[in-house]
């Protein structure tokens, strides 16, 4: 099948967080939103078809999870990523961020340090601080416009007693897809110091040619035994509003503990629509994903070329994956409030302001590339013209 990603779905006045919150958040309802990480593309046809069938049932009662749901997940990860795991290792959770928070709560105590690699997706900070733990920052190194891990400093944090590590693989916002060798070096440290790894791999299917996502837990049985892998079909197939995710946990003790807490909070019940959507996505929508990746790569190439021609002071960090573009705007000489003024007041666009990802992100912006190209063209044109005015 051929798929078109050039047509914009009108999501205004649909209770869309991305489109209907621009007024309350940024001060103008006509601001062009390329911020929160959902897509402006229709979800795959197979997903829409199965959801229509669920709607047509006419009764939206309690649901259960059946074997086809777990089979779809295990088959997908074996097929796409060469990672085999048992269905019994899967535990459902309402969202990846929910899983991050549960892991912090269950495997650390108040006052403990939890390691993150900054700049990073801002809920990583929230789930640590909201659980009365302490953020231990292992800042990434920007080497020639590409993030690398500072393993020497990371080891010092582990030596200092941190026993939980929230890991972003692929990295958000920088788009790094960590290599096998990098992951093995990281894993060696975690095993040496007895550190539990909570690996957020929600962007694992959004990988550009020339790069390969390696699930951290797939590296060895020993690493799988200390890893909670956080996954979802939601970023891949544009399903975030269905609030469905799952974790893969081979360690029986950790899995039982997480499962018990999920049931204690009564957030374990199957969602009426989500399981069918996940099955249709994983079983019937792989060709849609391949087309999507080509389109997003085209958007990336367009953005890189446009910025190089029209605003070369801004230096993009070329991503290995995700549909996010991390822009170094420090040469514009603006602080975070100045960048907000530039975006919201002058350019009438909303990208993510970088300091929300940590102080290391000050002077940076994150752009969501998952939109029709004409929207990206308009947003970049408005931003570059405003920056030069």
C-alpha cells in the first residue's frame, strides 16, 4: 500500500493537547504547534479499522487481555529487533512515565539518589522529585554535535551509592541511538555496582537508516535480570491518547513487586480500545511504519538544509532516530525567556524550550518533525524570519 502523510488532520477543537492548548500555554491560539511528541499523521488504516469495529459494538464494558495481544508484542520485538522474551515477562502499565515512577518508588527509598543523563525528557526529573528522591545528573558530552556518555562520571555516581538509573534509549531530545558497544560498556558498570536500569525505549521503532536499536535487556541474561524495559506502541503508531504501555521484566522478584503495586493502585485493568489497536499496529502496520520513517527522514533532511541556508547560526544535532530535532540556538544570544519571546510572540510557533530538559538544554529548542511537510516549512520559515528580523 501507499500512504500519504502530506494532508493535515484538523485537530483544533477536538480536545487536542497539542493544538488546543497553544492558547492557554503560549498566549495565542493561532501559534503553530510543533512541540509535544505526538504526530499530526493519521494512525495506520488497520488500527483505525479495528477501532471502528470496537466502536460499533455499542457497549464499552470491561475488557480483558488475550493471547493475541501478548503474541503481537513478542513477535514484533523478535522480528524488528531480534529480541526474544517470554510473554510472562510482560506487565501492562498506563504509560511509560507511570512505569518510571513506579520503579523509583519500589526500588529506592526517600532521599536516595537516582541517576539520569541530562539533558533528558523532563518527566524523568518529575518522577524522581515527586517521589522525594534526589536527581543525580550524569550530563552527556556534546562531542562535535553528537552526544556521548561520560562513563567515568557515571561510575563515580554509582560508587557514591546510586542504585537506580533511568536510561533513555533512544535519547530524547538528542535523538542518539546508542550503539551496542556503548551499551555493553554501560552494562558493565551497572553490573559491577548492582544498579537497576529502567530503560525507556518508547522511541525504539523510529530509527533512521544506518542505525540499529539494541534493546538494553537483549545484551545478556545478566543485564536482563537488572533491567525494567519500558515500551509502548504509542509513539510508533500515533496512539498516545489510548494510554497504553507495557514493561518487560525478566527478573521475577522485580516483576512481581511491580505487578502487585499496579494492582494495589487498581491501574491494571485492560483498556477497552487499546489492546485491539496494539495488535493491529504490530501485526498489520509494519509497511505503514516503513513509509512513515521515509517521510520523517525527508522532513529531517528538509529541516537541516533549510536551517543551514536561512539561519546557519542555529546548529541542529542530527538525530539517529526519533521524530525530534534538537537545535542549538545559543549563537542567537537569547536566554530562555528570549527564546520564548522569539517563538511565541514573533514567530508564532511553539517548539519545546530546552531548559525544561535540564540546565544543559538552556539555549536549545526541540522541534517535532512528525507533521506534514508544509507545516514544517511554514514553521521554519516563520522562525528563521523572526530570528533575523
